């Protein structure tokens, strides 16, 4: 009676004798029973056919260099880099006069030359102003782009930086606007919001809120030292960082 284990004997089709299932030829008549002897597993039974390991799914792409399986690769901060490079180029054009006289900044109401609102956000008349603003954009823009993608960085710069210049031109009777202090503040505030929410709820966080606060304070006081950075742009930058940063923190928390 079969017990479900491997068969110990087989019947030779030539002579009808019962022989061991682990041999290839019948010892009585020499009839060929099988091509090769079966493989034995650790329990002494006949090992079944090994199933091939499934290959990678066709929907999965090949691992890139320095990529760890199961962990998404870091995003390249191309948008942040482009904003910083554009700010450096605009500053060089303004300082060397290659951009023309008063063609990049906002001096007076722009009127039909509305494009000055955009070029002024990429132009810095003071080296210290450029270093601080572009440094904040590069640092916090890089962190935000890795966390939320390029559209978040671009939106913060347009609303905080370009919007700050536009608001300055709209509020003052004879405005003069240079640089994107509003964009730098917007990115700083938006980056700090998830850590502020975690700190408020008593959770652990990894960000340096003290360092971010120092940078934000220096940027907010920039109108005291730099002609072209306005208090209106500072207010727009902080407000846009809160308005955009809060939904980002809620939708995609760290």
C-alpha cells in the first residue's frame, strides 16, 4: 500500500522483475530502465525537478549605478540648479553692463515691460545679497526638490520670488526691485514646515530648525542692508512658503 513516499522498486518491462528505482539498467536482462540515475535529496528520496527562479519582472527597470534594491534613487535637483545658475548669470550681466542699462531690474512701474518682473528676480546688485539668497535657494530648493519634485521648487520661486517683485512694483509709487529674497524665504519656510509640525506634535525630526531660523532671519532683514530687497517681497515670500508648504507637508510628509 502506497504511503505517499518515493517508490523503492520498479518493474522491468523486458523481464518483469522488480528492481531498484535507483539504477539505470536491469541486473537480470540488461534492459535500459532510464537514461541517468535520479538525484537524491537530503531525505534520501528522489528529488523532483527544480523550478527555475523567476526572473525580474518585465515592468521593473534594471538597477542603476549606486541604486539599492527596494529604495527609490535620489532625484536630481535640476530645477534648483537652473535657478541658481540663472541668478548668477543675471547678476554678472547686470554688474558688467552686458544686459543693458536698467533693462533687467524693476525701476518705476514696469508698465508694458512686464518681463522685468521676471528678470529682476534673477538679478542681484550686491554680492552678499546674491550669496545669501542664492545659497538659500540652492540649499532648501535642493532638499525640497528631492522630497517633492521640481514643480514644488518652481512654484515656490515663481510665487515667492517673482510674485514678491511684482507685489513690490504694485505697492510702491516708484519701486526699485532686485533679487529673489521672496523666493529664498518661501523655500526656507516651506522646508521647515514638516519639522515644525513634528516639533509641535512632540515627534522626532531630523532637520536643523535653528539653522533654518537663522537663515530666514537674515533674509527677512535683508531690506535693511540692501537697496532693492523690499519688505513687501519678504512678506510675500513668508506667506507663499506657508501657503504652499502646508499642503506639501500634509500630502507628502517625510
